[in-house]
C-alpha cells in the first residue's frame, strides 16, 4: 500500500523545559504544517502523551528536565499499552555515548543533539512518522487478515452445521443419521452392546396440509421435532428422516427401555395443545421400534423399524409397535 505523508495529519509532542527550545521546535515544525503540542516538563509530557483526544504521533523529548526526566518519561510510556508504540526521539545537549545507549535501551527510535538543525529534525521526524505509518498499515492488514480468518472459520463451522442439520426443524438430517447410525451399529456389534432404533410418522399428515395449509403442516413438524428432542437423552440421536418422518437412535439401550420413551413421546404428541396451532387440529404419531442387531447392517436395522411402523399404521395408527 502506497503511503504519502501529509504533515497536517500528524501531531507532534515537543517536550523541553527551555521555552526557547520549545519555540524553535514549534516554529520549524509548524513551518512544515505539522500540528504541535508542547510540554515543559516530564509530568506534562506524560499527561499529553496519554490524552486520548489528541494523542501524539511522535514525541520529541528532552532528556534533562526537572520533576521527571526524559528517560523516566520514556520508560513509563513504553510500559503503557496505550502509548508504547509512539515513536520517541530524544533531544539532548549531551552528546555522550552512554546516554545515547540508555536512550535506545529504554525504547527511543532516534537521538538528536542540541543545538539541532532544522533540516535534521524535519528529516528524522518525517522518516520515523513514515515508518510508524507503515507499521500501522501493516497492523491493519494483519487485523484484517485475522478478521478474515475468523470469519472464514465461522463460515466453515456454519457450513458444517448446515450440512448435517435439517433446515425446518433444526434436528439432524438424513445424511447425518446415516453416517452416525452406521458408526453406532458397528460399535454395538463389535462390543456386544444393545441398540434400539425408532422410526415414527405423523398420522394423516397429508390431510393436515390439504385442509389446514402447508404453513400449519410446517408448524406441526417443528412442534413434533421439539417434543422428540425434549424427551430423549443427550446421547440419543434425533433426526428428521423425511417429510413427516423422524428417527431416534438409542445407543446402549434395550428395546424395553426405549419403548418407555417412545410411548411417552406418543402420549405427549397426542395430548399436546394443538388447538393453539390451528382450530380443530389433532396430531398423533405411529411408531416402530427395533433392537435387533443380528441384521447385516444399519440399513437393515432401520428397515426393520420401518416394518414395525407399517404394522402400527395397519393396526389403526397412534400406536407403538416393537
């Protein structure tokens, strides 16, 4: 990304206990259209550097000052997360190597010796503002990449969720059911555990759609799905198998125990306040349950449960066959 330095966009904090030095710094910087803020001692320097409304983009800092010296000001600013990235250029009348080394150790980016030359001050300020601006651009790019990565991860999670979730009910879909029932069936056979599978169907659902509307039909499907989900354990798998068909997988569960849950579901659906959904609406379920794991695969087990469902329909509906 290209960068063009516009001095008026930047605020420089000039810190010196000598009024003459401050005036010279202000005049030379304002001549270049920089915005200049002054501080005459270390205490003022800390206050103005922390001013959130006009935080400086760079600081020209005298080393030898009363109250709080420049080195200490630098140390405190670099220890503060809000000000640690502000470039600090020390301005000193002392041209000693030890002092320069200490300035850089404390975090200064540059060191100018008094009496300073206008061209040198402007060149160094411009250079470090350019570097700082490029750092900001890089930080923004990194933040943008991180946001993009986070958004991508969220999108991938959402896609993964949608790939296994039924859009109308929020239950697992047939794809998820098939993959997980295959896995559960295999583990059950391998370790000699028990497994029960139930398939149920909303009785006379076509009549509900034809006489009361597809909107009411969708509400019925969602409400039945909610009842199914409420009645099972976290370990059980509840899926929408087809239009008005649902499947529940009960891992490590005997048929007699699963039958209790299924009967409770049947009664719950029958006794639900369907009149609140639509006047004259009544909903019942027919259910088929199997626990026969002697079949060759999970598909045959599901087919066995479906055969029991067919028998429930033939026997008058609103019943469980197992």
